[in-house]
């Protein structure tokens, strides 16, 4: 997660530098374009995945974190075109990666052992076709919008469990990846820095419907069966904060 936070910070700074270097253009007529770079916090359900981690905790008497215990951060950008006073249409892309892990001492028939757990999402990315409905296009101090999008996502994750001491060396490994549809809807607003600049802040909240369920191979002595259910459920609320430019 520290790597993810460092990546977000560097990318946010790069986005701000791009905006600062761009010439200010006050364009609000049809045909204007809007580029926004943002950071996002989400609360995905991950119900099945969290239950599977809890089963590990119940079986071995451990207290490993699940995805409800950590920040689910991502970065993204969207580009809109103003096609009428009430509508903007465009594209949105998001990217994230992260992991949870832990290591604890447990008792086994062969004596004390170390149980190590890790679940890593090496990549999550999505691409949306999006639209903003502007209920009050004449407003200049703030520009509220209703937001909706439809698209697809891709993720790749690996789960490992290792139990070791001088007599025992057992493990579990599950790899999962794939494409899935994703949908989102929400509300937000753009707030111009001032009446004389093309730059603006953006804030919004949304709900995402996004889930992928696969039956995938499980290998290792700790595998409960040759195949397990890998259920990636990103459904849930999120909010984002960004900075943008009209040009």
C-alpha cells in the first residue's frame, strides 16, 4: 500500500504540473473540452473474498486483515466534450494496485509454525464511456452535474498462504484474472479556481456495480479443493477529488 500511495502522490504532482503549464483558456461554449485528473477512495463489497479470509482466521486462530481494513485507493482521469448546454460526454480511465498481507505464529501438530498470508492485486484498470448532465448550465461559481458511465475492467490477483516450521512446509496458491463489465452513477460539481481562470477543482460521489466470479485452480497442500471460487466484487460507493482544465 505504501507503493500505491507513493505512486498516487507522484502522479498527482505530475497532473498538477501539466495544468500549471497549460495556457488558461476560458471556454464554456459547446465544443469545449474538460480534462480532470483525480484521486479516488472506494469501499468495495468484496464479501466472498473477505469471508474466505475470515475462514483462514477461524481455522488457524489468526487475525489477518481483509479488504474492509485497508484504504482502497486509485487514480484516474476523464476527458469530456461539451456537446450542448446541458450535456458533456467523454471517456474515463482508472488504475489501481494494492495488497494485504500478514504473518503470525500458529500451533500445529508438528509444533509452533509461521503462517504467512498475502493477497495482491497486481493491476486493476477500467475504461468507461461517461456523460455529465448539467442541470443548471448557467451557474458559474459552481457547476453541479449528474454522472453516469458504462465500461469494462480488468484485474489480476494472486493469493498465497504458507505454513512453515522445521517439520512442515505447506502452502496454497490461487491466481485469478479476467475482464468484466462495470457501471457507475453519481453526482458531483466543478468549482472554478476563479472567474478568470480555466482551472477548476472537482469533487464527486458515485456508486459502482462491478463484479467478476471465476472458478480457478488452487494448488498446494493447504488447498481445500482443486478449484476454488475467486469472487472479485468491486461493487460499492466511492468519492473522488480532482483538478481539471477547460480548453
